[in-house]
C-alpha cells in the first residue's frame, strides 16, 4: 500500500509543476489573456483538490485494511490458543 501514495504524489506534483511553469510564463507574457490565466489557476486548484481527496480516500482505505487485519489476527489468536489447549489436554 505504501507504493501507491508516492506514485500518485509524484505524478500529481509533476503535473502541478508543469502548471506552475505555464502560469509563470503566462505572468511573464504581457500579451497573455487574463481568462487563460484564471482557467489555468482553476485547473491547478481542481488538481490539488483531487489530490487531497485521493489522499484522504487512500488513508481511509489503509485504516480500514489495518482494522480488518487486526480483527482477523485477534480471532486467529483466540482459535490458536484453543487449539493448543485442546492439544495439551489430549496429551
């Protein structure tokens, strides 16, 4: 699970850096249209919001998996203790 977030983060950061460079170039270009700049800014904002949503969903998935795994381990531990106890009683 740990490999997913860094890949997503790297991909997203690469796209955000591309947008940042485009925005910087647009700010340096006096003839650029302000509507294009605002469009790029809103796209960058949407991209960041998607990243936050994906990160939150990933964190929730990891938490749910951890809880599920811990519950299974507890159940298995109880059954293992019972099996050992029965094995000792038979001996």
